[in-house]
C-alpha cells in the first residue's frame, strides 16, 4: 500500500563516481548485465529524438490529473537526480511541461521519467531536458490531492526506490539498485568488449550460426536444407 501525504527528505544516494560508471552503457547492455532484469515497460518513450539520462531517483507518487507533488518534489532534487513519477492509477494527462522543467533544471535535475503524460515537447527539446513519458498530452492538471515524495513506487512495471540509479535512452528505461552498481558496471564492460569482437567477425562475413555454434543444435532440432 502506498504511503500518502509524506515527503521523505533523506535519500541515500550512491557516490557520483559509482553512478557515472554505468552512464556510458546503453539500457539494453545494462539490462542484460543485470540478468535481464530492471526494465520499465516499453510504452515509456523519449519525448524527443536523442534524449538520454542517467541519475539517482527522487521518486514522486502522483494522483491522476494532479501534478501538485511534482512541485513539492523539486525541493528534494539535488544535482544529478532524476525525477521518477508514478501515479496511483493510470493517467495520461500533461503533468509536466516547460515551467516545471525550468525549475528542475535550476535544481540540477538530469531529467524525468513519468508513467503519465507531458507537454511542451518543443520547448523541452530546445532546453535539451530529457523526458521519458507514457504519453504526450496537452491536457492540463490540477493541484488538489496529496501524493508523496521519496517513497518506493512502481513506475511502468518497475519498482523504484529513492536513490536507485535510473538510465534511459532510445531503447527504454532501466533501474539499477545501488548495491549492484559495481557488479553491473563490470558486467556491462565485459559484454561490450565481447560484442566488439563479435562485431568484427560479423563485419568480416562470418555467419552468426557459425560464430555461435548453432549448426549442431539446428541439426538436432530437425532443420533441413532443400535445394
């Protein structure tokens, strides 16, 4: 059950250098490095081409059609934080736009991930303020009902706790718990090194079915070639 009407001021953020260790890697690589876990649902999309972010989560629990708690959350944002906003029930209203982005940028926020709508997309792109949202919707919101700030939330199917590391790019959004940062960064680096070798072999004309040793299993499965 969600805790309503509370702002937790203490967030245990991992050291910045540990966060930056995962920043160079794509979402797909990090997801694989974590044992294929941590992804948010694929309906969250960047609101403009090329948007990407990496930072520590300040979580926001919204009520449908009400962005009051996003304003409240700004006071808790520290440089390098990512606002991660979930809603008590599905809502695609335009919770976030240029003015809130201006406030977030002034506080040093790295971006927003929201399981809801946003608007003012042209302005967000001009500001280069990364937003990943459920929808783009011009519909406005009210400021009337309490949610919470810095409580665990489920955003687009992923559990996010304050201080978790959130990475987003064109492929999606992934959440990395702080206690796994070092392990995941090392595994991601290993995957990228291995992929570079595979990339060279494929570019040289080698087939994936040979590189991955697939011919034997394909034969055992009954694959037939007919001329």
